[in-house]
């Protein structure tokens, strides 16, 4: 049986259309010959998610994303995806967006919940959430750090400006002069230290003897301390108290006029008599000095003594 060219051309066109449909579906990640289940999830943002992105359960790929469209005028996005493998899970299971690194895009992970009588069926819309990806985590961590760095840069800039204002030409000149004076002072201290070292070297023997004497003095002080420790201080204190009491008694007697010393100190007549006796003794000594021959005379021929010289009136 022979077919005409028109029939052959029609068959080829039909086959080409069928292959085109299958190829387009395959490129979109949908196999028309497979009895897969279709599910939906709504997201506010699907950055990094694309058609044919994998759908996984516990890390195992079980399907792929087939389409991403706007849900309504609010800007929410409706993601349609299919699951090829038969794996029962509840319709309350969460369709979570995850991933999103520097190279790879996002994927959809089904977080299965197991509730009897609530098994998800094809066409159900699953609850959704978005897991922070690597870029979001890095951005969240770097944002506070960026703010701190900016604040540090501003503070450093203010500090540099303040230093520029403070460190003017006069201030720099003063600082330079201060360092020069400090260098001179250090050189002087170095010279003084060398002089002190020379003096110590020259007098090291004397210093040794001085420290030896100090050691001996310390030993003597220790010995003296030991001697003091053995002295009966109580008896010494009692004796001193007795001496003080005797002195107080004697002083009281003198003040009261008891005894010879008390009468001499308190009786004016005794004082006057002693004063007159002293004056008479002085007159006698002066008379002896002026007229010694009246009191001591030796003469072989019986010569008479010379004229009498009375003592001066200053002693009367």
C-alpha cells in the first residue's frame, strides 16, 4: 500500500508537533508520559528559583518546578511544581525555599508532615516559607559589621582632623624641642650614672667596711635587745617610783621649812645671816690682803708693823 506525498507530509507534521510538545514539556521539567502529582506554593519572593529547579524530600530529588507566575496584583508569586515519586505526606507539609549560594540557585524542599487522613493530593496548595540562604546570612552578618566599620572610619577621620588642628607648626616645633631636651637630659643622666659607678668602684672597700660595721651594729643591737629582755623592768620601775616618791617627800619638806635646807630656803633671817657672814668674810680676806703684817709678823729686831689700810667701802 502506497501513501501519497500529502499523507506522508501530514504524518511527519503530526510527529513533529508531538515531538515539539514532548520536547518543550521535557525542557520545562515535565514528563507528559509520567503520572506525577502537581502542587502549588505561594511566596513573596523567589529570588534564585527558576523553572526546572529541583524539588526534594529529605535531600532526595522527587520532582521539579514547572512554572512561576504572579498570583494576583499584590505581587505574590505562585510556584507550580510536580512530584514524580510516590511518597505520602500531609497537605500541611511545608514547601520551603532553600539554598541560594554564590553559584547555585534556590530549590524547593518538602518538609513532610505525617497526619493520617490528611494526605496531600495533586492540586493542593502547600504552606510555604523561605530559609535564609548563604547570601542572606552573609548580608545579615556583614550589615552590623559594615555599620561599625563606617562608625570607626568616621571616628578615625575626626581624630585625624583633630590631630591636624592640634599638631600645627608651633606644636611640632615644641615637640621637637622637647625631644631634644629629653635627649640632653638622658645624656646627662648617663654621665651622672657613669660618675656614680666610678665613685662606687673607688669606694667599694669603704662601702664593704660600712656594711660590715652596720652588720656588727645590728648584732650589738640584737644583743642589747636580748639583754633588755632579761632585765626585770618591773623591779626597775618600782625602784624609780620609790626614788621619785622620796624626791617628792624631800621637796615637800623643803617647801614646808622642815630641816636645815628648808629653813635656809624659807627663813629670811637665815638668808640675811648668811649674807652678812659672807660680806664679813670678804672684808676679812680683803683686810688680810691689804694688811698682812697685822696678822702675820716675824721680826728679829722687833720692828713695828706699818700703817693700817682699812678695807674699801664697796664691801660694806
